C-alpha cells in the first residue's frame, strides 16, 4: 500500500502536463494562431496564463493565448472592449462555429474533447482562450467587457512571481497550487468555489509562507484553512496594473467558497487522523474523496 507521501507525490505527478499533452496543446494553439493571423494584423502571439506558468491542472483546458495586435489596429482602443471581442468571436465562429464563445476578456474555443470518469482526455487539450491585447508602456492592455474598459496586465510579471514563490517553497509551491486547483475543478461542487482559478495562485503567494514543511497532507490542510480564512480579503493584481483578482467574487460567492474551503480543511484533518490511528487505507480513500479520481489509491 502507498504511504501518504508516496500517494501525494504520485498525485502531483499525475497533475503535471506530459510531453503528449504539451504537443497537442502546441498543435492546437498553432492552429488558432495561424488562422487568426489571416484575420487580424497581429504583431505576435504567445502562450500565457497558468499553462505558461506551469500551474495548469488536469484536465487540460482553457489554455490562454495572447494576441498582441499591431499599432494599425489601434482603432479598437478608442472603442468599447466589446467591439474587439465581438470581432474576434465572429472570426473564430467562421472556423469553429458554436464551439467559439464570448467571455469577459477572451473568446473560448472548445475542441469537443471530453474528460472521462478518471479526468483523462487521451492527452488532448479541451479548449483554448483567445485574448486580444495591445502593448502599453512595457505592459499590456486587454479588453474587459464587464467594466467596459481596457485594463492593464502583464503575464510575464505573473510568471516571475510564481517562479519566485515556487523556488522559495523548495520547488513544491506549483504542485500544491495544482492540487487545490484540481479540487476547485471537482464537478461535485457544481460551480467552481474559487473563481477565477488564478485567485488561488494569487492567494498562495501569501498563504503558502514560511517554507516547505516536508509533509503534503499538513501543507494542504493548512492551505485550505488559510484560504477559507482569507477568501474575503481583497487580492490585488500581482503586476499592480489591473483590477483586484478577487473582484470576480461577490459576497455570496465568497461565503460559499469559505464554506467549501472550510469543509475541505475538515476533510483533510480527518484524513490525517486516519493515519495517526494506523488506518492508512482509509486515509487514502479520504484524500481521494476530497480531491477526485487523480488521487491514487495504489
């Protein structure tokens, strides 16, 4: 039987993107990039978000692609953000039909891939998010339909912050973040408790502090407890450019998230107690129930 540490290390490995998944994601994003190059004047495009930061969890979906438009497309910046989003959406509908859907800051393209009961997708990416952007004083501006404004961001700063946090936590930080994101994606919750998922990363930059303690189960227990206690705090954009990342959570969402995060902390406590009482098998099953099918029992 697996020890708890062995199980968590296997779990962490299962959530990491392997070569086949990266190859499929690369092919899919190249397909989208090549197509949009024929529709807009694009200066450059690149992968960003949690995929680029190595904090993307399974199943692989919503891979962010930034499309930095050339100055000749600046006419969009004097218009409502909805205009550029509508034009990108219309272009993608030409190729992908109703698989292309508008979101607040991007267009989602769904490739029709479904995860099975074990969250496997045969190494295929489920979807990508297309984000129009402009250069702005060494940073970027992207459309925000909800606020009706162009907002500042810098994914390179976000990536640097994540790398620093990972190194400061004995290179275990990203694994812990992926685990909690996987919990957050569990269909048993219905809607994700914490939204956007990037908020988990932003909170982890402060909530995971003091260095790696050497025990996955206790780290996760403490992480859930701190997230529950601090979900109502305001969490600014790490790049100091855009609106607070926590702005996507209203009071009702925060109350629900606090309850579910608190319940997760209690489930983790029970799992830890099983080990203390010599019930390793029950502990593994408790962690599996908490996280989902990627957590191994053997």
